[in-house]
C-alpha cells in the first residue's frame, strides 16, 4: 500500500488548477485537441495567429506531425521583447556563480533584451542566416541563455552540447549538423575546478567532418590564457561590443526548427532530436506554468544544465516565455559544502525548485543537518525529473527539504517529448511518493504488451503515447527514417517511449525505467529501478544500481552495485541482509544474484548512472567497457573492476 498525500487546502485554494479543473480540461484536451490547443496557443504573441492547430498522422503511409502550421512567431520575442512593456525591470535571470563568494548577478528583462539583440546583430554580421546551425558549448553562464535566444531571434538552429562532453563527442555533433559557428568559453568552472572548454573545441575542430565551422566565439569566463586561432576565433565581448541593442527579429513559421539536441539511443550514434518553434514554445511555457503553479512573484530554480533538454525547456524557454524569474546555477550541490542548494534557496528566496533524484539521494546521504541549516521557508513547490524517484528519496525531499509543506511534482518526460507529459499538478493532484501520477492535458498514455496489445486498468507494460502533443520532436535531424523507425515502428500508430511503466488501480503511472534496462529473470520482468528502490530503502544504503547479466538457468540474473552510507562497513553479513531485504521488499524473484560493494558508481557529469559500463563489469567483460571518457570520475570503474576480482 502506498500512501496518498492530498493537496493542502490552503495550497489548493490558491492554485492555478484545481482537481475538478483537471478532470474537465483533460477531457476537453483529448476530445477536442483543436479547440484546446488553439486556445492555449493564445498565451504566446504571434506575428500571424495560427488557424490550423493540429495536423498529425502516425500512420506510416502518411506520416506527419505539424502543429500551428500556418502560424508565425519568433521564440526570442516571446521570451524577451513582449515582457518589456509590463516587466522590463523584472529580473529574468539570476545567476549564481560556482563560488558563493563571487557576486551573483540579476539580469532584468530589459538587460536580457539588449544582450540578446547585440549578439543577434553580431551573429548576422558574421554571416549567420536563418536555418544555419550554431553549436553552443558553454558553461552555466548567462551567455548560454543569450546565445540560445540570439539564435532563435535570427532563425539559426542551436545545438547545445553539454560542457562535460569530450572533443570527440563535440566533433560528432558538429559534423552531424554542419555547424557554421561555435560559441564557447575560455574555461568553465564547477566545484572550484576549471574545465578546458576552448581547448576541447580546438581539439574537436581538428577532427574530420568539422570543416563547416567558420567562426568560434569565445566568452571570457575565467580569464585563462587560451589559444586564439585568427581569423577563426573571436572574443565574444569584442564582437558584441558596439552592436546596437535593438534588432528586428526574424519571423519564423511555427514549424521552422528551433533547436537540435543530441541524445543517446540504445544503439548507434546520438540522435539529433529536432524541435520546432510554435508547438514547442506553447508546450514548454504552458507546462511550466501549470506544473509549477507559476505566479508572477515566484523565483524559480531548475538545477539542470542547459546542455540537457530540461535546461532548454525549464531553465530558458518555458520560464522566460512566461516572464518568470529563472535562476541559473553554475556550480554543483556539494561545493563548497553539501548545504549549497539550501543556502542558494535562502539567498535568492527561491519558491519553486526543480532537481533530479540523483542529487536528492546524494544529499540525503549527508543527513538532515546540512538541510536544516537553511530556512527554506520561501519554498512552495518541489520538482523531480530525469529518472524514477524512489519513494524514500521522495519522502525525504517532501519531509525534510519541503518540511511537509510543498507538493513534490515528479515529472516524467524525455528529450523527445519537449516538455513534461506525466506529472502531478500541485493543488489538483493527490500525490503518491514514487509515482509521476497522471497525464498532462492532451497526453494519452497507454500501456502495451510485447505484441502491442493495449492493457486496460491496473497493469504493467511498455509506455506508449497514442496521440501527438505540440511539444513532440519532429524528426531526427537529417534522418526522417530513423525517427520513424525508432519511435513509430515498434507499435504502429503510437509513439513508443522506450520506458516500462505500471498503472495502479487509481490510474496512476509508475515509470519503472527504460525497457532496455528491464531484467528478465526466469520469464519475470523486473525493473532495475524497482530493485534499486528496494535497496536504497535500506537504512544503510546510500545508492544502488542494478543491471542484468546472463544467467545459465534463469536467462538473466540480477547484479546489484551498492554504495553504503558514510561510516557503514561492507561485509558478508550485510550482503546477505541486503539480499534478504530485497526478497522481502519485492519478492524472491527479485533477490540479487550478485551484490557488489561500490565505493562510487560510474556517472556522467550530469549524474546519470552509466549502466552500459555496469553491465559489462557484471558480465565480466572488462575489455568491452567502451568509451568511459564522459564519466564524471573515470577512476570508479577501476575500483569496481578491482572489487570484482577480489570477490
Ligand atoms: O526513462 C525515462 C527517464 O529519463 C528518460 C528520458 O531521458 P532524457 O531524454 O535524458 O530526458 C530527461 C529529462 C526529461 C525517460 O525515458 N525519466 C525522465 N523523467 C522521469 C524518468 N523516469 C521516471 N520518472 C521521471 N520523472
């Protein structure tokens, strides 16, 4: 039995959306999408208002996805210019630097407008025109937002590459979309450590396929000496200086591309997920407002890096389209110490906070004291995104971080979906710790079995979405066929998410993790997330990662990597105890066949556990680990291999 947390009366009374609104609007949104999404589109400023709303067919013979196809607008104008009349002096961006001793910055909408216009003019002077691709490889500094918006303003398509990616990855992404210009910084700064961004770009541009790049703009962040290759490399401040602070924005068709964002699939090279202008912006702004119950005086903080889709939709485009104050944090949760998040919340009086379960679990491991040091009284809503949040972390987030006052919105979505698809609406939705709860307006999730048969009622299966929504990706850049093959062939007529999911008797959705991470033990499918959730529910466990490995008798067995809380002793008794614990929590089929102590787990710099590596270690194929260069700390791999040998 899971517990249910109803919205507090006081919160619900003031919320944008109440429970009966949700039922009514959900019904309308799915029964008459044209009327619903036509109305919602009115939240944006259009040069030409759309009269065609939804024009979609998932039928492979006539496949197309178009929203607002005869509408015209500019995304940057919607995120900046239109706020000037009423909110020119409102803070658009708060920038909190890596080092808390350095001055934070508050950039008003008027200042943001000037910055974006100057850069837009500079880009045009450098020959960038509508439809050109621009790669951004930047730290979490305001220039990242200026650059995205300046591209949008002139109709160039930005491709943000996360600052933690290697030169090879940058090169691959530049080559795939043929970028004309790259914007980077001398160095990034995270947790007090410099990151050699410009140097990585230099290395990337030596690689084949990158000749399309004519210009590299370099923002001065740390002032480090970097190689400037003239005439290719230009200082950002020098090209922007003296540019007019006004600019005539390029009118864009709603279906003109806004950005490309590369994301890894289970196979092949990363896919360039393409989002277009009108539908994406309508969806990002509307979900941002509704899911966070956004009010005009909120201070909103999304901790995601701009290199990920969350940083696109819920740090830049959604909040700014809504005229909100959005906080951009350059640093990490544990620098200079593990109270940093909570101190930043107090410092800037953050009301809406959006972060990832991995961060929550890491901070939970440190105990309550670092949280309690800060007041956090400004907080109103807490959000979670990126992976399933185990009920224990959910409860800690709710009870300790939010003092039992703030609804937790567990938002399920993907790079491909552009915005949140399954989520509570605070004030409207009863919460269940660990469940992303119910579909957002217009979203029709369904569960299917391996044959594509739709499952009714309480069930578990593969999660598909039966119809389109405005924020849906339109294609894989340069590869329409791969788009269709990846997402629409497995279950014809439906969008396949790649996720497994359970629906309970109340119609609540519980994402169990990627289907490619599901383990099949003696014909029973077990979500790795389920086993991990059980393990971390043990008071001595800080974090766990579970993968499948080939098993002679069962087909697949369960291999668990466990990180203990600081001060706990790993020994055989505890190992047995944990296996028994999982048996007890889930059932005998879920008990781990192997349980290995892991002083650390291999994570990308964005905090995602790299299961591919864990699977190879579990399979005892250390020579097939593949690329480990994107790991935050590559040495954890050796430690795991050593531990495996000892066993
Ligand atoms: O497996 C789901 C998981 O993250 C995947 C999407 O990853 P990405 O494209 O990198 O986007 C992350 C940010 C939206 C999904 O297929 N995922 C994301 N949010 C949740 C989640 N799993 C469970 N619960 C969530 N709230």
